[in-house]
């Protein structure tokens, strides 16, 4: 039996306060919404709120990521619908190393969601156990640069403000190898250093704005 609009309870998980407020307010007319800012808070409040679906970002500033939350839901609460709402077109660009998203998770890129109706539909599809990641395609007006998984991992570290030395430590490679990976990542992003632009800042902006996808 399907839930009516007012019966829906949706947990919204995002560490950006502005996103929590705007999304929460936009969903109030069709669901009861609980907004939390960390994965830990989400896990601790699931039992009490008893949501029909959870909408989560992937990248959080420290601590568990959205993939870990989704796997927890899959293992402990398989009846709860799972929706990803993120700026990143590829999970690799947002998840912690080794983390992943369970199957039958609805994956939405914020830039591709045109209004609250699409989000409501995604929630309803997730409750029915449908995965619609393949149906959510970037518009032709917003082309994305495709990079490899290893380059995506390097880009995420650059976006986190890591130096080449810190990247080398994180990946367990030499500084020279890290420097090569960083330069190849910039090349894949079609970014070239010059006097007017800082390529690390430009790469980070592309990461934040969801202009990169990983193959």
C-alpha cells in the first residue's frame, strides 16, 4: 500500500545548513521532514523518526560519508528508501576511499533536479525499491569532463586542500608519483597553469560545481 503525501516521513542529511533549510522547506508540503547535519546524527535518530526514506549528500566534512550511511540503511533498515542528492555526478568524487553506494539507491545530481517534483518522485521510487541512476542524465547544456577513478581520488584530495606531499601520504606513493598524478589530473580536466589562474582552485571549483564525472 502506497503512502499518501502527508504520511511520508523523510530524513534529510546534509552538512550544508543552507541546503538543509531550503530543501526542507520545499518538501514540507508533501512530507514531514527531519534535517540532520551528520551521518552519526542520522544513525542515532532513525529509530525515533522512523522515516520512509532518507535523502543524503555523499561528501561530509570529516567522519562517515553518505555511502556508509546508505550501507547501514541497507543492512539494518532495508525497507527505508535511499536517495542520494549530491553535487557530484560520480560517487568516486565524493566518497571516502573504499566507500560505495548500495544497489537500488536513487542517485540525483543537484544540477539536474528541476524542482521539488523530481525530488518527490525520487523519494517515491526509492520506497518502491527502484534505482533510477541511469535515468538521470546531465543536460547537453551542462557537459561534464570525464576522468579516471584514480584521477577522481586525486581531485577529491586537491579539493580538500591537500598538498602534493599530503596526497602522496594519503595514497601511499612517493611525492614524485603524486606530482605526476596531480599534473595528469589537471590535464584530464583541461586545465593549464598560467599567470592569471591557480589550477588547484579551478579544479576545486569544478569538483564543487559537479562539472566532473568519473569512469
